[in-house]
C-alpha cells in the first residue's frame, strides 16, 4: 500500500517520461566518495551519508545522492558553508535544503536534511542483503526504456515489501487477525495459557521478520480468524516487537483493561500503550 505522499508524487511524473537505467559506473562512486570527503572536512561533527544505487554498486542513473544530516533548527548555521561549496541552493524547504549540479558528467544532489529514516532503513537493508539487492537491481533493469512513473511505482512497492510494517499505521483501521494461538491454548515452548486470542496480520512484516502480532480482545470464545478495529498498539520498549490490540466493532477498553487482559504475556516486557 503506497502512502499519500508516494501517490501524489507519482501523479506529478509526466506520462511521457521514460526511465533510463545504466550499468554501474565505478567512476560515479569515486566521485561521490570525494564529495563526502570534502563535506566531512567541512563538517567533522555531522553525519554525511552517500546513499542510492551508486554506492550500492548496482544499475541505475549513476547519480550521486549525498545527505548532510542536521536538525532543521541548525540549517542556517551550515547553509552559508554549503552555498560557498556548491553555489545557491536549488530549493529550501522546512525539513531539507537541496543542491543540484553536474560534475564530470554525473548528476549530483546534495541535501542538508533531517535524517531521512525510511531511506536509511532501505539502504541498510539492501546493503546487508545481497539477494534483495540483486532483486532490486533486476526490477530497475526491467523498466529500462519504459514509463518512469511505473518504474517509480515498482520501486515504492518493493520498498514497502522489504520494510518492517509500522504497527501504528493500523490504529483506527479494520483488520483481520488469523489466530495461531487461540484463547486458552498453550504456548508451544513456555507452556503458559493464552488468556486472550492471539494471532497475526497477514501480509505484514515486523522487525523480527515475522508477521505483525495482534491480541484480539473483547470476546470469551476461541477464534480461528476475526475482523476488528485496531484501538491501540502495545509498544515494547525493551523488545523490538510491537503488538496490535484488536477488538470487535463497538467494544471499548481502557489502558488498564488492556494491560490486565494481556498481562499473561506482556508482564515480561516493559511497554507502553499507544493510541491514535
């Protein structure tokens, strides 16, 4: 499922624009590394990231995308130095400033920006997983000479497939839960009894690589699968494995009631309950 920002961005891409995907050029990576060295010498206390297809050494545009990370309230501190190095900024926004230029026939984009968390996650996943990296490269290559809008859509869909699902995105939404641990069943390893229906949301991915887990509360019957509304997220602060809290339509529970009904398992974890 694409975000509203992604859908809006796709609409802005002209239908006539064509994707051009070229083999990786090592010279582009060397040029990017030189720019990073220059920026590191200018800002030794800031994180400088070189991301995109070029540092991953895969097919693409052989463009150079570099990110200078800073809180937005400090942008004015670094802006004059960057303008002296790269000229006047192409555009200035609330959360980032952009420079765009060509160097040795390579397109370069430099951003003074707050950390682009999603892009960083995607880059690190691809950098550490060669199989996914090759799959991503093959997707890019398959759109060479085709619609740039569809090329970008395919990339967005790939990103969503490899990124862990954010549990908070489900707050207030109707979802279906498949119960692999129904009410009063036993935990296969630890032997405790499930005092609530417990299962997972199909076609999701949690940080541990499995589907996103969910408690289905508000019923006293064991269930195999059921639809309901996500009223809360149990965010584990000492474990990267958030849980959805799903209830039948019309059921309302306080935080205290959620804590009580999930204590049989959540007592072992520090957590907080997040609402919309």
